[in-house]
């Protein structure tokens, strides 16, 4: 049944946008499999003071819940992007996972994250500022993304810095794109050395 349902319901992996449609499709599958209750209800409790028959029934309910929770959790995680999977993979409760995704990616917060990403991705260094000043400004955008748990990958950070260099750095951009940097700090140090060298030979990169 699970395979039949999944094969007939296409779900794009969640990237942090269009959460409403993503949730509706998953809920349809959950209801079809009769496991939707695990994203709404806490697991049943086994009362050790209850009678043997009651404890047996409670344990059966808990076992059923745990099995449904496992299926729902796996389906949620498997329908997340690789980036989000790495963020949420340690959460064992389907209910907690469901609620965290809703809290983080629905409504106002989702708009905020999109805005922060837009500012980060469109950042452009100011020709009239030093490399240090420009990097400090970019770090502000980066720290805001980190606060909401959406820090870009290191490769994305490095690519953004290189892309945002002023036009007078066009030749350096080509050279930098072939160098592997292990951290944003190492790229920043490289750029500062390059900036000092350019100043010494009279290439105008900024007015400090």
C-alpha cells in the first residue's frame, strides 16, 4: 500500500518554500496509511500500575504508535532536500519534526528567510570600501541567516564573496575561482594580501 500511494503522489523535496502544498501531499499519504495521528498526538503511555490486560493493551498501542512514527518520520526526512535533511535527521519524533518544519518554514519566518537569502546572494562589494569593510558587511548577512538556522554552505559563501568583488577585480576573480579555500577566513586573508599588493603597484581597488 505504501509503495502504491508514493508512486501515485509526486512530492518535490522541501527546500524551505511552499510548505503548505508539501504538507498536504504528505498528509494525504499519512491518512491513506492510517498513520496521520502520529504528527498530532503524543505516544501513548504504559501505566505500570494498571492491570495486566490494560498494560497489554497499552503496550500494543505504544508498539503500533512507534511503528507508525518510524514510517512517518522516514517519509518526512526522505522528502526533505539534502540541506534540510542534515539539519533535522537527528529528530526521532515525527510529531516534533512536523511541528519544527511548520514553525520554521510557514508564514512570516519563511518570508524572512527568503529575504535574507536574497540579500546574501545579491550582495555586491563597494569599490570605495576596503576588503575588510566589505567582508564585515557580508558577515552581517551571514550571521542573520545563521540565527534562523539557514547558514549557506561554505562553498556558497566562498562563491558569493568571489562573485561580489568589484569590477576592478575581474582578473583576480578568474584566478580565485581555481583556488580551493578551506574557510571563509582563509579567503578573506588571501583577499587582504591581494589588496595590499594591488595598492603597492598602484591598482585602485578602494579608497580607505
